[in-house]
C-alpha cells in the first residue's frame, strides 16, 4: 500500500506540501536529511516551511512509512520504507558507508529473543566502526 493510500485510510489530509514531501522522499536516490528534503520542496513550493517537513516525516515514521537512520553525521536521514529495509556499516574514520546484508543480523535477532526475551526491530540499522582500509592504515602507521 502506498503512502498516499495509508494516509487516506488513516484519515490524514493529503495537502500539497505533504504530497510533495512524499514525492521527494520517494524520488531520492539515497537516504535524505530533512534539510535536503526541504531544499527540494522549497524550490517547487516556495511557501513550504521546514516545520511542515519535520511534521510530515514524524507522521510517516509513526505510520512505519519511513525509516530514520543516524549515520553519525549529527543528524538523521530518511528512507521510504516501501523501498525495502536494509542496513549499513559506517566507517567512523573515513565516512564510507557500506550496505550490510540482512542475513548477517538474523543470529543477533534470535539471540536477543532467546537470551533476553527481546524482539528487536532490525528493519533499518547503521552500525558504526572502522573499515578494512582505515584499520590497515592504522596498523601500517603503528609499525
């Protein structure tokens, strides 16, 4: 079911600004910040304001129509949930972002459930650490 259909079904208004936020979000070729989304929206609809973007994103998040991910940049980025969930490895040294296959998280999800009785929501994660290249640089400097 599309964002528009879910909003309509839940009784939310489909204002021009809200529809444009959804359109920009769906057309983004990568995860997008609220500010980047606002810049694109504002070019097409000059009367829009950033609070409309934040309110719409919050509503979409509550309805599980958008995922929110922190890549360690000091702000969060958004991704349309209907594009599928996926995970990322984020290098804290160089900033490189790599995709992580969901299968790698199955053992973690199962262990959390078995050991702690905790059913983790692992739909969209960013795991911070250090990439192979940056670790190799550190080792060569230490040698």
